[in-house]
């Protein structure tokens, strides 16, 4: 009887620990932190010292970057190569864009994003990674979920079609996110468009082309592409910029 009680007690404890781990998984912790810091940022920009909260943008970007790395389940060499490629390509295309206007259009960066090289903040490479990675994970997760609901006797989705879906749909999602973010970024002095200040269509064309290249690398790189937090972060940032775009003067 005593042994049975001890065994039962141990089972209950293990179940409780398991439930606790499920409740406070790294995905939940990361999502909670992302929500907290974006709520603080939104509140501060709207109702507090706007300049101060804008100055904390580098910290927020780096925190989201670290949380994405932490929640990525399979950090092999292909993942790190993808991270490095996003950073390098992101900074390179922005340097070309800012200094020649051959990409994106005529624009320049403010000081809000911190340390710059060739008139481009290094953090912009981190931003490119966050947008491309989250867009790729979101589309990949949705496609995987749709395929899993199909009956077993349903025709198999062609490999090429799946690749095109992740790459093209992911790039489209990244462009839509940039479209949502652009007016807010200008108001927050992240960057400015020259001339009359209007955002050229060419900017979105370039965003799509660069996103296609990086999402092709994302799709064909051999690392795990399941990260619930990446999807959550994309939704959190969409809501953050949507609210600022709607209510910020």
C-alpha cells in the first residue's frame, strides 16, 4: 500500500511537472516576452516619451532576434548559414539602395536604429532575417497543416509546387508586412524617403525580388522549419504596426 501510494504520488508529480513544462514552454515564454515588450513600446510611443521609446528599438529588435534563435529547434550549420545570408544580403542590398538608389528608390536612414556602415544601420540585417524567417515559417506551417488534413488517397502535392508556395507566398507576405510597416517607420524616423516623401512602388518590387531569393534559400536549406514563436511574433508585429499606422499621428 505504501509503495502504491509512493508510486501514485510520483506519477502525479511527474504529470504536474509535465503540465507545468507544457504551460511554460520556451514558445510560451518567448511569446509572453514579445507581447510584453511590444505593448510597452506601443504604449510608450502613443502616450509616453516617444523619443525615448524609439531609442529602445535596437534593444527590442535584438531581443526578438535572440528569442527566435532560442526557439529554433534545429540549429545546425544550414540554419546558421541562412541567418548569416539574411544578414549579409540584407545589409548589402540596403547599402546599394541608400548609396546608389539602384534598389528600393531614393531614401536614407535616421539614427534610431543605431550603428551604421556606409549609411546603413547594421541592425537592418537583423530585421531582414526576422521578416524573412517569420514569413517563411508561417507559410511553411500553414502549408504543412493543410497537407496533413488531406485524405491519404488524395493526390500528393508536387515538390516543385510546395517550393513555389513557400517561396512566392512567403515573399508576398514579407512585402505586405513591409507595406504595413513603411509609413510607421517613416514617422518613427527609422528612415525617410527623399523627394515628396512618398513610398515608390519600386521599393516593393525590390522587396519581393530579394525576399524570393532569401526564401528560396530558406526552403532548400536543411534545417527544421517548425517554430510556433516565429508565427506568433509575426502576428504580434503585424498588430503592433497596424495599430501604430491607424492611431499614431
